[in-house]
C-alpha cells in the first residue's frame, strides 16, 4: 500500500487505459478521483473497481470552468491533490490525412490534444508547488511512428509530447515532477475485444503497474518513459 493516503486524479479514468491505472492505484492504497461527464461510465468503473477509495465526480473536463470546478471539488472533499494522470483521447483509423474531413480533424484535435491542455490548465496550478506532486500523461506509439490512415493520432500525439516538453521547461524549479508514459502496444484487458492478441502485447496489469511505479514518491526517471522500453522508438531527449 505504498501510495496510501495520496490523492490521485485520473482524467479519462473510465477509458481502457485509465481504468487499468485506477485499478493499480487502488491496489497500492491511493485515494482516486475520476471526473467524467458520463454517469453510466462512472457506474461501470465502480462496478469493476469496488473500493471506498474510488470517488467519481460528474463534470466536463473539456470545459475550463467546469474543470476548475472539479479540481476545487475534489480537493475540498478528498484533500490536496498529490498527482494527476491524464489518459485522454481514443485511437482512430480512417481517411488519409490529405483527404480528411475538417470536421473529423477538429473532433480528434479536441479529444486527443485540447483535452490535455484543458486538464493541464486546470490542474497543474494545484500541484505545481506541492512537494512530491506528479503530473503524468499517457501517450502511444503513433506519436513517434507515422501511421498511415491514423494521421490525426500521430499529429496530436507528437503535439502532446511537445506540450509536455514546454510544461517541463516552464515549470523548471517547481516542486511537481512531470512524465509522459508512452505505451507502445495495445493494452490487453480482461474484456479485450480487439481480435487476435500478438505476442509481446502488454496487459492492463503491466501498464497499470508501470504507471503506478512512476507515481511513487522518490521515483527518478526522465520526462518520457516507454513501455516496453524499445530503443528503436525511444524519444530523443537531447
């Protein structure tokens, strides 16, 4: 129970990746707050992760005013926030980038990039000067590997990485520690419905444990963390 008593916010905690993070944090004793605008998804998460340390908060993190309201409500109910995990956006496949419907582009940009900006804008001020605080995002292989037919995912993923670089530069000398965990395979969970599973694909337990390790007090690692640690795709930190 190494995270006992620490308050973690998992934005996107009802999604596939977010759920495995929530499970891992609960297993380590953390207090976990999950904001969501979808009550049904919060209810499913509560059914899957039965714990009195899991707290759902109804609201829309894509709206800055509501995200700030959620931040304040979480802190008022659970205490000061120790860590934030942003597990946002979804995979997409479709038209080639040069043939993409602008409306689809705008939607993916909002879901996979602007959402990260909104969470950072709302929650980083609450943890920037808190000793031991961590701000962590999840990314994927498309951000470092150009995937034909999934261009908007590659573009927004690469932009998310630069967002983290900028935040690290702007928060230099502040208490908060920043990481992006890039998951380089699909995440195989108990309810996997994505077809044949290839050797080497990560399980939900693998990913949850890795993220929880990075959230542990005293963890020392670079801004970008990769799982599995494939040097062929590792980001250049120079």
